[in-house]
C-alpha cells in the first residue's frame, strides 16, 4: 500500500505545515508563555518525513504500508539520503518502506532564526538524569540551547520544569511537539531519530556547531551487548552508538549543513556522571521510565528505572518514596503480579547475573563484551566492570532497606548474587565515587 505523507499526517491530527509544533520556551519564568520557532522549510520537510516514519512504527503501519511519498520543494536535498534512511528505518524497526520524493507545486521560502549563531551547541534534553547533568555541565562551558521532542505529556512537563532550574537559566528550551494519535509514549526505536532530527533542524537553522547526546556509556554498552544483558527482550536502539553514527551520516548528507553528534559521556557510568552534581540537584525531578504512560510516578521495575535507582543508590542518594510505583525487590500484591511484572523481574535477574559474571571475571562473558563493543569504547571491560560495581553497590544499599520476609524472588536472587561478590570491590568503588562527588561542576 502506498501512503502520501501529507494524508498520513492529516489522519493522525498533524497539520502538514507543522504549524504550532515548533515552540521556543523563551521566557521560562513566565509559565506557559511560548513563542513560534521559525525553522527553514527544508528542515520542516525533513521533520515531517521523520514524524511520518515514527507514526508508521508506533502504529505498526509497516505491516501494510510499502511506500511513503513526500512532496517537497527541496527534492535535491532528499535524494542523497533516501537509500540511507530506508536502510536505517529497516534496521531500527524491521519495516521495509520505500521512500519516494515528489516535487511540490509550491516553492517554499527558507526562514532563519534572528538569533543567528549565538548558541554553539544543542543538548538533547529528554528530562532524564544524563541529559540534565549534560545540560548543566555544558551550559557553563558553551552557549547552549536545549532541544526536546515531545512524545509524552508527562515527560514534556518534566523537561519544561527542569529547564527552569537556576543552572539552566541562560539556555533556551526549543521544543517540537511530536504527539499524535499514535505516539503517546512507550518504547520506540525511532524516538532517537526523532530527537536527533529535531536537534539537527535547530542546529542547522541557527548555524550551531554540534548536538550533545549525553547518554551514559553503561547503557550504550548494554544495548550493544543486549543479547548478553537481557536476552529475549527487544532492545531499544536509540542509544546504540552504531545507530547514532548511522543517523549522523544520514543528517550530514542532507542539504548544506554537516552535523556532529558528540557523545561526551560514552566512557562514563551513570553514577560517575551524577557524582559531581550529587549535592546540587533534586534528581527525583527527572524522569527515566518509558513504560509508564500518562503517570507521574515511574514504574520502578523496568530496566531504565532499575539502572537509574541503583546508580543513585551507589552514590547514597535516596529518592522520595513516591518516585516509583514499585520496589524491584519487594513482594507485590497478587493484583500487581501481572505477566508484564513477572517479565520485568526476569529481565532484571538477567541483568544482575550478567553484572555478577563481570565482577567475578567470567572469561567467556568478558570476551563476549569485547566482541559486542567492537571499537566504540576505549576500554569496554573497564567500563562494564565499573558499571557492575555501581549496580551492586546500589543493590547492597537497596536490600538493606527491605526486610527479608518482604523480599520477592528477585530480591532473594539479588542477595545470593551479592554474597558471591568480593565486598572489598564495592567498598573501594564507594570511596571512588565519594572522591568524584567532591569535584564541583556547578
């Protein structure tokens, strides 16, 4: 089946001109005050195409659609990227879609922001821990703008709230509303493409230097080695360095602006990123869970929530009890023990077993980690080891808060794995993190 991009966007409640979807939160002190964000037309057309692909993925239209037709005034911009984008979309979603470019009858007039090149770098601002730390750190070094792609209302309001922090008062928040009838949140492998394409449209229109993708190396490495870390679970590809570089190549082949996607935290664990800001941020204001739709509390038992929680506990940071719906190690009521709940606990057990093997220097596991990491990390074994120490340091502190009688099966297994690990490794790691927390970045 052939789809017109114009018709597809209309069907899902998106004005094909993207009118009102680009927003500049210029005066962050005046709550709710927004300004239009004029972007060059060729980049608007690019965002329309990426949003269309996002809809096809999230609403599973790839099962029936075989072709997507884009009408644009800039066919010469799109022709060099069509094959790359088709291939990338296939690898991200397993959907084979032919992209076709048709010249538009209307000649568009490019627009530019009045600010010119005042801002040097754009920081992807997802409302998660890493992006907040990156935004604070790099806003002190460069004139930065924050870019957020709205795919979830709760996450968007978190991002807006965080952007008003005193440390970010000089960094404007640029937003693209990607909410449609099909994209209300949840896991998506085109979410990264959406975020990076929007950041690129802002960077290219303002003449900025690069995009800062502030994801921790621990999860990047886990994603690359997903069949080891959490087998039988679909792995998100949004933070995989292989796909980030593929997106960079696609965007750099578009038009006259080359893009550089920097990954400044790729060699760091999440605890190492957080440590210097430990005493300066209320981390519970951030939001890391993408399995909870429309709720202000995170689920507490998905991979993202678990790694977030253990990384904070490794630094002895205790969050508000209402931050999560559930504790990963505590018994749940019969009503709460759904198949989804059990599936999440099985995934977390795989994660803990994987990290335990690393700390116990299982040679097969270490060789496989090196194999999956390829040449993307300077020292993947060292990174994986530091990550594993952080997680089990968090596990140790988490288990101290739960009575033995209230431990669920995951909690009991976590306790067994913890007892198999040399505790001196965790003591030494705790001291390392304390030293890191004394480094001031605010």
